[in-house]
């Protein structure tokens, strides 16, 4: 169970002082009544908005309210029209007469109040915010944010965010103060149930007890600290504040038992400031059993007191380690076996500037210890969210540098693990451009998420594929799928029906493969690949993917050493490992440290077939999976000698038969293309392509591609270098024909325009699509060859059939087609950074 987070509100300022005397207390980010909202420090691990709320509410809609209708998401291939041109999946353009669609990831097109966010037990993002006539709730499902029944209130002016957390069963709780009465609501399916106490807690005392004293104060404005509101795992509220006692300040906590309020107190938490008797603050939290924890500052130390059933005991007392100018109030959350997690910031002067250092501490029966910081990148900045459980997690907005970075970090066995980071993390600009963000900490397979209030909308972003993007796969700016692609290693693409899958190698000290899948309505990101004894994906080695009949992604890659190959399938929330050799070998093939996987396809029977090549031994092999229930079981189909000068290519023809192609360098005569088609368990040779020219520079081609079309048609494409045109050859069933470029008198083999990195596919109508990077313009172009000629620009196209239309250098395109649609993915590079983009057309 996660702790309820601290919130705050003045309990009726009208009783103690006039509106003229209120002052916003920024040190805690409280809310002085009538003075407006400001950030606070909550203690709830599952919520993201560190702001108090005093929102009064009326009864929610009845349980019989009908659930919100789910509408089709934009950008689906099935709904695209042929004249739309190239469009990004998830962001197809409306017709000119239609109203503009909201930006990707929009929670609400109107700003409203500060949002709060949390994941429910099913991994759906739930967002709450104030908007007339009260509190609005939306949940992300079906590729978009769907309405939940709203909570009606008497007013929404001047209030901050309602708070959200999860109860012990994983259901979302929404809570805030209505005047002096706590209000608590629980989301159950598509309904919102009122759990609020029927009466408010005892009233808060303002002022100083005893005989009035004559005190000289420097200011007439009196700051008032907020009251704190949290809820336990059953949705029962606790309210607390600091007030003046007979001789010193004391903490008062009122706990709802389900039928009545009980009052607990801690005496002597600090001296009374007679000029500002209501300014002292506390932090309030509730452990999994509903017992309160209270934290406060006294004598330059942070003291935490815990209720043990009969009284408060000192849980911990800590003096900041550094010479801190200021120290924030702690965040408190809980783990199993009575473990407590605490986090706070210490503002330290460094290089003439004040910088915030984040401290995280673990406490249990044996004592307390400070957790390790991420190596080379200690946490700096403001805490946005903090969560416990078996795996503590924190979200920190680092604004110490010129570019804001929102970092999510977890601790596994006290070792810090960065959940975000890399080139895309520093692109989080919302901390400077918009309101203070609200973070939803990752729960299970749900990714880190952030919700923020922009100039004209409330929007959400989740961390996927190396960057913050709109949830549900709506593309980031310029149709990006993710960052961190290895230079010179093209991404890979597969299509089947209305589904698309794209994968790419992410380099670094620990290389991995990012895989994303378009389900027909939204983008999904595969979980991280498991770390295997066989090793990580090899640097500089391109993976291969395919999609089976059920839409599951098959991934094959070679590791960095010993020629080991891994075959895995993305099924649901994890990867199924089908082939993980302990030593270098191909599936069911001979052991060889130089064998590399280059293809995976699904044959006509729905069985995966893996292709691999050994350039040193000049051998090419195919291995077929044995079927359901056989786990890593593969059967070797062929391991024949084969001329291999560059990595071969693989596809399937219109009959579902795997096809492989190779290029062999013949001395004094150039390259020869060899193609083999699998018929049952034996290869059938296709006559070779013998007209491939000699390279101009003496080096082999950089890339090589193969495509199969209707009626047995085949196509090959490659290029020598960036200064040569790609070469394209077409097999018509009886002979190979080299295709010349459109509208020129160039010799056969002169591809459509300069540039390179050719990729080919046949569309549904039998036209051959060629995608390549144009060296002159730096763009990715796609040409179509049909009826023996190059077609003119298609409807909705751009001049010269450019797909990328970008100022950055576009390179390494890949192309695929299925179901009347064609999709192109490519890489754009800016310095050492690279990102993958994708567009499709009907």
C-alpha cells in the first residue's frame, strides 16, 4: 500500500483574519485562502501533483450513469484516404472543412486548474483537475482520454489541484477539502463513489492561547500554513496541522475511523512565533495500516514521529549533512516489512548559485541509511513525485541547467536505476514553459508519465523509446518514433494487415533494441530486452523483425560475441525467448562464432523461419520453428554453401514462401545476384542477375534489399556509396531487367536520382516502391515503378515525392507494404544524435 500524500488548505481564514492579511507561503507551497495555489510537498508515492486542494464538491453522479463512449482514434490505416499523401500514424490530417484536431496527448482543450495524475491497477493513466462546475476526471483507454463522471462543486475559483492516489486494491482515490470537510471519492469501473465522512473534523485553532501579549512585529501580513490531508489504504482521511499550544507549538491530527473522528497530538514541536503563530508547517503521511506519521523541523533537524497505537514515538531525527541554506519538508512513503522511504531537497550554494540536492533515505528497524545516487549524475532539482513499495521511485525536475530535464529514478536492492535519460530526456521543456508538472510514477509495465497545464490545454506525455511522447503512440514532433538510433545501421520495419512494427539498434555502453508496434489504433513500446548470458545485441549489427497472424512481433538479433543468435517474440507485457544459446550458434544450426542472423519471416503455415549467414564459411542457413509448445525448438532446413559478400536479404513471396538473396563479387566481372525460393524444405534457385556493375571505388555495396511481389515477381536493390545511384533490378518471372531512372537517358542501372540507401517493396497493385536518401536534398524520396515506367507524383504527394520533408539529414530508409498501405521509416541525424521517424500512405 502506498502512503497518502500530504496536501494543504487553510480551514476558513475568515475566522482569524481578513482577506487583506493573507500571504502565500512559498517555502512549502501551501494555499492561503483567497491567495491562490502554489506547490506543496506531498507524501503520497502514487500521485504526482504536489499541491493542496480545498475544492468543495457536491455528490457525484449516481452509479447508473452510462459509461463514456469510446471513439475511434485518428491516424489508423483503415480510415486513411488515398489522397491524403504521406501521414504519420496516429496523427492523420482532417479534411480542410473539419475542425482542427487537438494536439497529441491532450487531456483537456481548456486549461482549468493544476492537474494530478496516477496509474490505476490496470495501468491506465487517470488525470484529475479543477474545471467548472467542479472536478473533472479523465482516464486514458482506447487510444484517447475518456471522460469519467465529474464531481460537481459550488466553486472552482482560487483552488489548486485535487489529489489522487491508489487504495490497497489499486483503485484510484480522489480527495480534497471542501471548506473544513475532507471529501474522498473512489473510481470503480466507470463510476465515482463518494466515501466522504458525514461530518468535518474538529475546528482548527488560530492565534495564541492564554493572556494576550504586546508584541512588536515587522509586518502586518501574517502567513498561515496549510492544513494537510491524506487518505489511508481504505480511503479514510486524516487531517493535520500545527497550532499554538499553552507554551509551544503542537501538531494535531484528526483521523476518521469510519464512524467518528479521533484526535491525536504531538506537543512541543517548536517555539511559538507570536508574530506568525499559524506559519509553522508539518508533513502528514499514513502507513499501510492507516497509522499517521508526522514530520516537522525543529532545531535545524527534521524529526519524524510515528503513531504506535497508544502514542507518538520518534521514528527518526536527521540533521542535513551539508551546509544547506534551506531544507525542504520531507516526502514520506512506505515499503514492505515496515520500511520507510523519505526524500527531501537541500539548497546548497555552488559556484555562486543555489542548487537543490536531493536526498533519499531508507529507514527500518535497524536504522536509517542514505541511498546511493546515480553514478556520475546525482539527483538535482525539485521533487515532483515520490513512491514506495518494494521499489522506491522518484521524479525530479532538474532546472539547474539551461535545459530542464525530468528524471525518473528507481532503486533495486538499494542500487539506483535510471528509468529515463539519454538525448530525449533533456527535451522536456514543460518545466520552464508551463506550470509545475504532475508526475505519475511507473507502476508495473506502465511507463513514467507527466501531466502539465499549458497555455491553452492540459496535456500528458509518457516516456517511451528514449523520449517523452503523447500516450497511446501519437507521434512526437516531426513524426518521431524514438531517439538513440545507431549511426549507419538502418531501422527495420514489418507490416501485416493494419499493423506496423519498427525496431532499431540503440548504441551505448549497453546496446539494446527499441521495438515499437502500431496496433491499428495506437503505438505500443515493447518492454526492455532481458539481459542474457549470451550477451546484449551486438554493436553495429542490424536486427530483423516480422509480424505473425496474431499481430505479435518476432525479433531476431545477433549478440556482440561468439556468433550467438537470439530469437524472441513480443507477447503482451514481456518477451518470449525462443532461442537463447549459451554458446555461439544459430537455431538448430552448427556452432560458428562468425554466423549472423539477417532475417525472420512467417511462412504460409504461420510458422516462423529464421535466416542466418556465415560469411567466413560461405554458408547460408534457414531454421524453422517447431510450432506452439516447443519453446526454443527449431529444425534446420538448410545449411548450404552460398556465395556471400555482403549480408543477404530475406522476404516472403505472395504464396508465403521464404525467399533469400545474396550478392557475390566475381573478379573482373562485378557482382552477381543469387536468389533462392524455399519450396517446402528445399531451395529452388532463381536464375542469377548477372548485369550488376563493378563498383566505382572498389568497395562492396553498403546496403542490399529484396522484395517479392504478385505473380512471382522479385526485385533487388543496392548501391555502392553515397555518390553513386542505387541499382534496381526486377524479375518478371523469366528474366531480370535493370530499371533506369525516370525521365532521363541514363544507362541501365542508373537509379531514380542520386543518393543511396535503397529499400524496396511491392504495393497491393503490383507497383514497385523504391525509397532512398537523396544526397542533393538530404531528404528521403519514394518512387513507384509500375507498367514498365516510373509513375508521376501521386495525389497528395510533395514535389519530387519527398517523404521526410525535414531540414535535418534524412538517411537509411526502410519501406514495407500491406493491406493497401505503404509505410516508410528512416533516420534523421543531428550531430551525434539520431532519431527514427515514420510516415505512411494509402
